[in-house]
C-alpha cells in the first residue's frame, strides 16, 4: 500500500503530477466551474438590483472580482491562502493548512499544484462560499442552485417512473413474502446506487440528468457492480425489524440533489414501508458544495416540487415525505464536518457531536464518490485492501458506501479484478460506469 502522507508520495491522487486525473481536474475542470460561477452571478445582476438596489449591484461586482482572483490563483499555482471569513469552521481550515505546511520542505508553501487533490477541491468550494459570505446582501445566493434545479426538471420522466413504482408497490406490501420484500429492497438499493451517476461536479455543471427509468436497466447493470454487499444490509435490517417495539434507525449521508436525492427518498420510504426501520436520518451539507451536493434548501425544495406536481404518484410521494418529517420518522441533520477536507477517521476528534449521532444508528448508508474518498483517506490503497481496514478508526456503526466510481481510489476488490479492469479500460475508476455497495460492520 502507498500512503499519501506527504506531497512527494501523492502519486496518483495529488494535483501536481501531469497526466494524472487529478492534475487535469485542477487545470481544466475546476477553472471551468469557477468560470460558470462568475457567469451565473453576472447573469443574476438584475435580480440582485431588484432585490437589494445599488447594494446588490456592488455585491455582484465584489463577488465577481473575488472569484476572478481565485481562478487566477488556481491557474498560476499560487500559494493556498488562509480563510478570512468569520465562520465556525474557519479555524479548522486554517489549522489544516498549517498541517499541510509541515509536510513540505522548509520555505515551501502549499499551492494549488503542490497539495493533495482532495484538499484542493474542497478548498476551492470553501473559498466559493467565502466569496459569497463576503458579498452581502447576496451572501445567501446559491451559485449552483439553477443547475441543480434544471437537473431535477430534466429528470422528470425518470422521477415519475420511480414514484409510480414505489406507490404501486406499497399497495402490495401486506401480501409480499419475505423473499419479495428482500427483492424490492435490493432493487431500490441499486436504484440509489445508479442515481449517484448524476453528479454535476464531475460533468463540470453540464447536464447529467437521468432521462429514462433506471428500473428497466438494473439487470443489465449488475455486471458493473464490483462489490455487492446487499445481503449484509438486509440481514441487519430484517433482524432489527423483527424485534418488537424496538426502534431501528438508518442514517443516509446524502450526496447529490436532483435525481439522486429522489432515489434516496424512494429508498428511505421503502425501508420504512417494508418495516425494516422506524426512522430515517438524513445528513446534508450546510452550504452549496461540489456543485450538486444537497443542502437544506435542496432538500425542502425537492419535496415541495413533488407536492406541487401535476402527477398523482409524484404528489403522493411529496405528501408522504412531508408527513414523515412532521411526525419525526424522517429527521434532517447538517454539520460543518461534511464540508471540511478531513478524512472521516478524524471525525471523532474534530466533530464528536456528529460521531456520537452516527453511533446511535443501526446502519449508516454513505452516498457518493467524495464521501468514499474521505472514508478511505483518498490514499492509493491496494485494490484488495479490506474496506474495514481502509476506514482505520472510523467505525461508529455498521456502514455501507454506495457510490459509482468517479475517482481513482477503490478497495475491497477480489484479487485480480482491479488489474484486469486497468488493463482493459484505463478510465474505469473515474468514468462512473462501475459501482459498489460496500459494507463494513461496526468494530
């Protein structure tokens, strides 16, 4: 195994090596995202003027100046700067920067091309948030809101198909056998997995919506699931569901808004309806992150869109999910830890309140590629390294990563699988073609 503890050892997961996926992320995709942020703010200048007058216009100019300077810093490999905004996480970010300095030779500074890829990506999005916070009165404007909304609307037919399937299947639940319930659970787990392909940070903000029903494609997609631990999840929840009057809690650490969020809602609804859990706890970001990650605004907006939909089963889903939140069988959480660059094994020390919350869970489902990178420390592990080992000390509860592969880190594969894929498809780790449903028990 190759550890990534220093800049010099960050072989394929660092931004500094030409030819690597990470290098082109910094040189190409991230500047494009910043350009789109600038364009979005400029296109909303009339809205800012209507809402805030001259103060809105001045804020638009200030934000554009901030992001133009940030883009230049990135493209010319300038040093990473400390954060200046007065937010509860600022000191944690600046402490992390100091830690990065200790990994370099004396006199050297962490820079955009000389820092770990995970840190640089997270840092860019945190600087975007800083730029907005320093630009009142438009500080609450979501620079990615429009593309997230558009992704949702572009996925309407796929959403209708899922809502229809769920509502029609729920009518049959009283007559379903245990095996049929298990099959339905597996089906919607796979739907949630492939919903993770709709990631706007990977597509550079370009349309990456789901145009057709995933349900019809599940059988053909099975060969692309590299790790399938669905049986372990079923065993935990079906066993918990048989204990009379016992509360069973499932936590879902959300990833993308839009279609993927719908797949997560569908799975959560089914888990309750199949009596596999009594409560679902959702964890989302405190502010806009990696273009399409879910925030409180996205969470509430999505349910409201379904409530208002001119479709029987979409509106029924919206009604059910709103009621679930009202009665407490669905619970929403957010924590600044999800928008830090820290590996998850540091959670207990950095965010002990969050770690204690996850320890209450019977099963934690962790969605998406970025979360997988933080689970494994974004290190270049051997493909066969056990998932539980790569988690190091992060074992708050039984947990499962559900992701499509869009970054060059993967563990827990059978011997020879990673090497065979590498020989056949050079981009198999970053294309989103493959996925995992990968389980680790609590330790």
